[in-house]
C-alpha cells in the first residue's frame, strides 16, 4: 500500500485495508484461468460500473473507496442488462422477496397505510408459487407479511408437456381467472430460473406476458441467473431481465464468504420503497454492499466470468460422461445444457423383477412397481453416501423428488468455487459410479431371490424394509416368539446377537447388522450389498442353521440349570434322610458328646460308605458305591450332537463363505476343481469307515475253511517274497480303507 495513501486515509479506511488483505488471500486460493474464447467475452456496455476486465489491485480499490466516501456521488452505477433497477442487499436470501411483497402490497392497495388489515380482508391478496419452489418459502412469506396461508396459491407443474418441474402456464391462467371472479387480488408470482431441486427454468417470457395482462408482479430467482454474466445466455434465462424483480446470490456462485445477497427491482416511487424497507437512510444499511463490492472489484469481470463458466463446463462434462453409463438416468430439461445435473440409478422392471410378473395377478402390478421404486431409492441413497465420501470435492447432494424418487444432484454453481472442484474430480466421480454399478444391479436382482428363499425356509421371517440398501432383512422366529406382539423380545434379542456374532466371524464379503424391525421393536438381521457370485441358498441355510443351533444351546443350558437346581434340592432331602437313619441306627446316646465318645471307645461303630454324585449329563443323583467298590467313575450318558445343515458345501481353497464356485474361471481350472472335490469325497469316506469297522455293520461273517482277507493277503505276500526274485517283487498295495 502507498505510504501517501496510508497517511491521507481515515482510520476506518486503514482498518478496512487490513480486512481487505485477509479477503484477498482467500480469493487468491482459487487460481484464475485465462479466457480462451475471445468471441464469447462481454462487450464493454455490459460491464457494471467501474468493474475492470482483469480486476484491480488493493491500492486502487482503497483509493476508489476513499473517493466514494468523500465525494458527492451517492448513486450506484447501474448495469445495462437490468435497466432502471435498484438494489437491496440482505443477509437472508428470502428477505429480499419478503420486502418485494410489501412493496407490491403498498403499490396495489392505496389505503393500506391507513386501513391496514381491513383492506386486505375485503380483497384478499394472492401470492402464486410454483410446486417446484424451495421448501418453506410460502410459509416464510406468510409469517413475514402477517398473511394467512390461504393467500398462497400453489401452481402445479407440467405433467404431460414440457418439463415436470416447469410451471404449468395454462393452469396458472385458470387460477388467476378464478381468483379474480371470487373477488381476490392476484398480487405476485414467483418464477424460477433454475429450481432449487433440479435447476429447471420456467418459461419466463410467457409468464411475463401473463403477468402484464392481469397486473401481477413477477419476481424471478434461481441458480441459473448466474449465467447472465456470460456472453451466451439461453433465451429463457435472458427473459428474466424484463421481470419486475430478481434475487441474486453471488456468494456461492463466486466462492465469496460472508457477502450479502442482492435483490434488484424496478420502481419509480421512492416513498413506497422506503415504507417497504427496500431503502434506508442509515449509513450502516448502505455499507452492507461493501464486502461484495470490494470482492467484485478485486475479481474483475474476467474473474467473475471465469468462475461461472468453469462451473458450467463441469456440469457439461459430467452430463456428457453419464450419457455413456448404463443404468444411469439423467433428468434433462431440454437440449440446452443446464448448470445443474440430476441423475439416479435405475433398472428396468422386466429385467430386475421377472418372477413376480409371471406369477402375480394383474392387480398386484402397482405394488410391485412401488416395491421396485423403494428398492431403487434405497440404493440411490447408498450410492450418494458412497460418492460423497469418495469424492468430497464434487459437492454431490442426495435429494428426494416427488415423481422421480431419490436422486443425486451436482450443482457446481453453488459448490465448485467454494470446494475448488476441478475436471479431474468429475472424472473421478464418473469412475466411482462405474465401479459401484455392478454391486447395485446384482443387489437389486438378488433381493427377490433372497425373499423367496427366506419365505420357503422354516423358522425364518422376511422383513420388508424399503429403506435398507442391501439384499434384505430377516428375523429368526424362536419357539416362544409371539408373532402377534410388537413388544420387546429379550430371548429373540439374545439369539440375534449371537447370530450376528457368528455371521461376522465367517469373514465373508457381506456385511451384517442388527437393528429393530421397521415400526417394531423386535430384533432382526440386516444384510448389506452383494455381488453376482453370492450363493443366496447357502446364505439363508447358514442363517437358519446357526440361529437354530444358538437357540438349542441356549435351551440346553437353561434346562441344565433347572436340572442342577432340582438335583441340589433332592440331594438336600436325601442328606437329611441319611442323618435321620444314622441317628436311629447309632442311638441317641452316641450323639451326646462325652457319653458318645466313651461308648464308641468300648463299642465302635462300623460306618458304611454312602454318598451321592450328581450326573450333569443325565441330570440325576447316583450312588457312589460303584466308585468305592470298583475304584472307577462311571461314563454317564453321551451328550446330544449339535444340529447341522442338510447339505454339505464343498468350498475350494481360499474361497470365502457364501460364494458360488466358479469352475470356469482363470484362477481355478476345471480339472483341479474336480480332482479337489474327489479328494474331499475320499476324505469323507475315510473318516466314516472306522466307525463302520467298529460297529461291524459291513464286515462279512467268516466261513469255515476260507481264509480271511487279511490272512490271504499276508500269505500271498510271504509266498511272493519267497518265490520271486528281488527285482520282480511287486510293491505292496495300499489297503482299501486307507485309499
């Protein structure tokens, strides 16, 4: 900064210089790119006020501020694009529209200042909002203006012709005519140049003609108004320059922190604008525009155009890339490129749900379509969360549309300047989408197979949770499960907790979670995303067998606890009875301490070794006489075997659970797979034959005069060794039971 400027500047200006240095550092973080297309630059007549093409340095800006503060010029320079307009700067984006509504009320109701509410009561004003307007806008206006909610009129969007997010002009005209016939006053219409959801632009030119016909104030807002700074603007957005007012939000567009929004309006009566709150005589209100003005002076026209153009190029890049990706649907307004890209994952009904269409009656088609949409919505929500974590610089958001369902929105005009989004981030976003598509399509296809397998398995209940992005949700119904009750089930929670632990110990590629059922308090198992080689039959069978095993082990432990308790009570009774018998056998005299000792010394008693042992396996009290006589303890009863599955799954080495064996893959050849399976079968036969030999079920009875196979084998071997030479002796074959 110049030393002369520092000496001649006011203290307030010096403090402003310090703050401006910090703001300049934030602006220098994002590098400016040079304009490549000279033919698309704005002409000098479109440059608002003293904005220079390449921006100005800090010294020039501060000198200009000092001249404006001490000069006689109080009027702000106006832009050639919005003629005869005034500006109102505000912190809250919706505040400008509320002040515009006050201005419209004062303009249409001449006696409003005197009579107030009575004028509005006799002729109620009507504010028209699009059905695609930002949520909560109508309620905010009514609260700020003190109007009842019936003063709002919701205009439907096109359903048959045009975009589904554009205002239906024919229905709007019908609504205005009906309100006029009922004695109401059509006051104001809020149009969109880029809706808050998908960035679609209303037909502003046609709406302007309709508003002029009925005397309705036309206000326009939306993200697409940023493209007015470019040299190539669509006709629908360019028509916004002819409206009565518009609200701009340059902070998100240019990545400028802590700058106000601005509402431009056209009106000739300064008194009404002062009453409406759009103008003020306070110096503090006039300084609201200073942060924005300083930032724009530093960026210059080239910096402003460059950032807005860069955001539009990012949208075009993503849109062109997604057109080449299967199972991705783009919501496009028209052939013109929109700075907002909204897309979603989808899969056709015939390919994703063929079984229900073949067996379900015709009246079940809507429910199948609704179930399909719920599944796609859950998967799109999962995809959006994954992409936001993988590519945070993209600024991707997930939103729920009324007609399309759950969608993903990319709006670089609102996020790119702040996050520093680059073309490489868009390419990375597309690559992440491609990598997640196989998992999404396979999961959507396996949901119906999983439902059928669970439905056909005893003891399992399929839980329909449309908000879960995965294969599905299942619950195990134990013996004491009250199916008609929605209360908490401690026994079921214990079983499902053990089941979840067992499933996670398998170390499969699937994710398992436990949570309450939708609109219920009962526990169930949530199964996550899956790939195409997932064996649903093995998965369902493993869940059923494991849950049944946990339940039976739990019941065995409970039964054993009860048996032990009863056994202790029985042992106490028998010990008491044994004491009574001993008392009768020995007599009362032997129980007296001194007399009993003398009596036992003269006539000792031969005690009998009587005792009891408790068998946990059998659950009964047994005598210890066998132990004292034979000096050995009995073996008891063999415990029951653990339940297992009905089918045995042969898994290749390194193959994870719930995976189909890919015999035709490059990693494992057909021959190796078959040979390995044969080895497993031989090992199973080998493990089973010692039991058969022990039981003697398959060993033939020896016949008289016929040597046994072992004797014949030994005899033949000895004879061969004695008669044959050393080189001709055959090798001893492996016994059959060891093959």
